[in-house]
C-alpha cells in the first residue's frame, strides 16, 4: 500500500514538526545555556523534517504517481481479452455453420463456398485480434518490468537519502545537546535564585518554579497531549516559516541523491 506509506510518512513529519515547536516553547522559558543548546537541537530536528517533507514529495511524484496509469492500462487489457474471446467464438460459430452445411447439403457448392468465405474472414479477424493482444500484452509486461525497476529504485533511494541525512543531522543534534554546560547553567540559575528575594516574593517564583513548570508542560508533550497528526495542512516547525515549495523540495532531493 504505497499510498498508506506516503500518508504515514506525512503523519510522522507532522508529529516531528509539533515536537520541534513544543521544544522551542520549552527552550524559550529556560536560561541562555539551556536555551541555546535546545534551540540548536531543534534546528537539527527541524532540518530532519525538511528532508522528510522532501521524501513525501518524492514518494508522491516518483513512487505513487506512476501506479496511477495502471488503472486505465489494466482496463484496456481486459477489453482486449474480451475482443479476442469474441473473435474466437465467432470463428468457432462459423466453423460449425460450415460443418452443418457440409452434412446437410454436401452438393450445394454455393452455400458451402459462402460459409467457407465467412469462416475465413472470421479466422483472419481472430488472428489479427490475437496478434494485437499479444503485442499490447508484451508491451504492458515490458513497461511493468521497467516501472518496477524505476519505482522501487526510487523508493529505495528516497529512503536511503532520508536515513543518510537524518543520521548526519541527528548526530549533530546529539552533539549540541551534550555540549550543554551544566556548571555554567547552575551557576547562572543559583545567581538568579539568590538575587530574587531582593526584588520581592513574586520574583522568587520565576527561578524557583520556572523549570518545574516547563518540565510539567514537557511531560504532556512527551505523552502526546499536544500537536496534531493531520497529514494535509502542515505548519512548519521553524517559527512561522511556510511549508517547503516545489523548488525547495527539488533542491533537497537533488542534494540528498548526489550525496549518496
């Protein structure tokens, strides 16, 4: 079910976008050390979804679309089979007529000659229809083999390109998140926390409970309470950026395949 694969990939892309948006929201409430690392992490994940969007577009154009022509081709093939069957039945019918005439009127050369002529026409037509069917079926089979090679090669290349770029980007994301300086963050956090009582009790809430509030929200994110799985209307994860247009998708596809 190629269409199902395209839909599921699009849903995964949308879920990834929602995750990145929520991670950005989480980062906006953190101190600079955490914020910078998480935002850099989000940039990598957003880029992964850019490439997944290119994969969806490539699936639709180069894997799904070629199959759409087979509906009409198969219908035409069935019609050709019916034509051959009808021509063959007509030939058999004319043969039976000739046999009956030869048995009932063996001396009536006029009727016999007329029946033989009709049989010959029916036989010629049956041969022509059979040859036409053979030509079309051989052409259909050749095209089928070519499409199988092309379509499934495109599918494999699309998956390879996506996984290759994902591995590269996720490796970079892993590096960004692990480069977070815990000591520097704790030092900044402790300094803000200690300074907050001087400004009033309300200010104590921000440094003391901000991270807990963010993590409570994040727990909802991780349990799938936020975000949409709709595969049609996509809001890009990178702030207010729109979805990739056709030219951008083509650029990403070309770059991915070239790297492979």
